[in-house]
C-alpha cells in the first residue's frame, strides 16, 4: 500500500484520524511436535510485525 501512496495512485484520507496500533498475540500449545503450519504462521507473523511475536 505504501508504494501505491508514494506513486500517487492512492490518496490518504482522514490522516488526522489514524487508529492506534493494536497488539497482536499468537497463542499456541507449547509442545515439542508443534504443527509445521502453526510454526510457519508464527514465523511469518514475527517477520512481518517484529520479533515481539
């Protein structure tokens, strides 16, 4: 989306009314055999939103 804003194909509206960031938490069972799908999701979230995940 940022690229489209920078290119001018999108325009930001209501810039003064930006929502506050909402924390995201991943809750999953702590097991040795964690599902590869769950592990992939948690890893992707960590890469996308920071290492706090």
